[in-house]
C-alpha cells in the first residue's frame, strides 16, 4: 500500500480564538444531553446512575452509579439500585446508558503556549508555502501598522517539497512587516528579512550558537530558518503579547480543554510570569482545570521557585513542584540528538543542548530544591545522557522526591529500554507523535533504529510507567486522538492497515490509564484524581458511547457530552 501524503490526513488543530469561543457558546446554548440544566444544583449529594462507569480503579473497575457531595468529594461508587437506596434524597442524574470515564489528564500539554498561539496566525495543517502565505495575509488584516506578524504550526514535512522554506518566500509578500513563525514542534522558526534586520548582531558567517543552528546559504547569509537555541536571537526582540490578551486567551484555552474531556494538564516549561497568570485565575475563582506546572530550565524561574519550595494550592487546582530541563531538539527539524547519523542526512547527529556535566549539574540543582526533574529527550543519544544523569542524581540525593520523568522518550536504544523501570523513571510520551511522524520517521532513523521509537509496549512490558499526553499545541489538544493512536498506531484514514509497528501498541485499558491514573501519578496527584473512587474528586467525563467496546476507528468520533470538575459540570457550562 502506498504511503499517503500526510498533508491530506484529517489532523485536528487548535482553532483560532474567535472560532473556539463561538463553538463554546454554541455548545452552551445546546444544553446537556443528559437532562441536567446546569452545574450540580443546590447543597447536598448528587448520584449519577444508569450508565456504564469505567472507574480505572483496580478494586472496582466497572460500576453503574457514583455519589458525590456538594464539595465534589466522591462518597461511593457502585450499582445504581444500591446507591439510589443509600442516598434517597440526592439529586439524581440519569446517564441513560451512557459511559463515564475519569476526567482525562494531559501529562504534557503547553497550556500557556496554547493560549498564546490562539492570538497568532494558525499555520497547522498548511499544505504548502503558498497556503502559509494566504493564512498570514488573512491574519495580517487584523494587525496594527507596527505589529509583528506572528504564527505557529507550519511543518515542511506536510508539503509537496519537504525542504525548509526561506526568508525570500516571506519577503515577496511581506517586505516591510517583521514576520516570525514557529514550526509546529516549537524547535524551529522561520523569519523574513525585516525581522532579521532588527537583530542586533551580524548573522552572516559560519559561527553557530551552542545547542542551535542558523541555516545559511552558500554565501554564509541566514536563510531565515533558526533551530532550537538559535531562535533566541530573534525571540528576544519579538514584542510580548499584552497581558490582558493572554489572560483572556487562557480562559479560551481551558474551555477548549474542557470541551474535549480534559480536566487536568501538566504544563512543562513555564516562566514566572505564566505561573503568575495561573495564580491570578485561581484567586479569581476562574481556574477551571488542574494545572501541574513545571518551571522551564535551570534559570531565574527555578531560582524563584526553589526559594519558595514546592507549591500545592489547597483546592487541588494549581501545583508547582517540578522543573522541565531540555537536552536536545526535535526529530522533525533534525535537532534530536542521535547516537549515529541521521539516515537521511549523513554527518548530522542532531543537537545536544548541553555538555553532559552541565546537564548533570542542572539535574542536581532541581533535586537540591526537592523538585521533580522532567527532562526533554527525543533522540537515543539524548535519552541515554538523561538516564545517565538521572541515575547519578538519584544516587547522590537519596531524599529526592522521585518520580522523575523523561519527556517524550521518543527514540531509544535497545540497551536503554529497561533502564526506565530500573530507575523508576516515568516515560511521559505522546501517542499522536507516532502517528504524525510515521510518514517520515523511518527516513530519519532507518529501518533498524525506528523499531525502538515510540516504544510504548516495550516500555510497559519492561515494567516502566507511561504517562500519556499530546504536547499541544504541537499536536491537537484532543485526547481522543491520543487514545486512538495508542491502541491503533494508525491515522484517521486507517493507514497503515494493521498499524505502524503495531507490536508497540497498547490496550484500551492501558491507554485510558495513561491519560488518567498514570498521568495523575506522574504529578503526585493519584490520591486526588485519576480514578473514580471514594475519597477522590468527582472529575469525570460523560461519553456518548463505550470507549472499551466500540470499533477502534470510532474512538476519535466519541462525543464529549459533559465534563465535570469537582462535582460541577464545566462543559457545557
């Protein structure tokens, strides 16, 4: 079967902010399909009953009813007749045969970045340079005269010619307005000449930034493509998005999450200002999700957080007790650090952001603060270096908090697979990365090395714990796509038949755990959420069909009828 053009695949991406708002308002007008007119009404107890509840609780995996009080505390889980008899005066919500699962948790989703992206040109799913230019022109019509034209989401691997574009492509349409466009993975960016002219450094020559790359032509002049740490040369002069705009966009991003069944997210790599916005939402009673935040890098934000110590809001809606570090780039932009050359680019080993001793000192710093370490590693060389550093750091800090994580763990060597379980390191992985990358990943890695990429089954069989997420806005926010990818390893058109390296797929139960209880465990929240059991919070999702029994191709089509957080319906609201 011929490999399809990925640009034709029906991938779903964040909508522009005004369309997100319109869809949310439309859903609110439609009302609930289960007969509830609003959030849990009045004081007392609510019993949902008459449905199929997948609790993700090994002691009671399936139920038909659940009772919770006005604070959102689950009181009992069991069968409908028993709970209706036990709580005769309770508010009743008849599920009418529908399915309930715990609130879904994205263990690696950039909520603050998603909010910011909603204020910029949406370039995900573009099929060519011309398509990008048309979207930029439409977005430019809403800008002021002196505004930069900012966007995110382009991916040259989805275009007919899979080569990086150049500043000349942008200059022809936008000769005067500065343009800065992040690639979909956030590890590369594309600038025009007007933007480069504002950089206070001569970009020509043959010099490079450690951990980054400036693409240059034969004359040594920048082409407009910047990889990883080289992006900072331009990023530092991009005007910031106004605070008020970001605060509004955070609301829209959270509403989008709730509409897709997500009640929690681990936001990796934020700065102090982003955390402050989350705190302000919390103080205003508007943080309608659970955020497990991670400071980004070993710099000023970590120093600030370390001085305060681990933070946990008493309501269980905001946490800060982890730091995300970075060791390499991304596979799509050939920045992932490999043990051997890229198969499609001989001589290129990718980019390590730091020497091994620098990464080691950063991990030591995180553990000294009593924080969880979460390290970005995509290539097999980076993963080995991170595992080595974590092993040494754990041994040197016997009182460390544990549950350290490798974010992505995308390409592994056979020798390193078993080390995750041995060290108790979590593999925080994103199933849709496999189904987005499968069209070209083997070109990058070759047929032997690709067998140890996106290796969910192998890691689980070795005893490792997986925490699933999406990496939004790199991928779509929608966790249904992640569940589908995890169990099928196929795209939405069913390609390839039988799945891409299907031996690495997981069961539906394992996939659901990865987006619920195991994600909660990765954030030290398993006693609070992740499964539906007495004593936990009533975070749950009502679906129109049973995730465990429908044909696999229907998983992305499941309708999210309602999303509840702390025993209150937040979607539709």
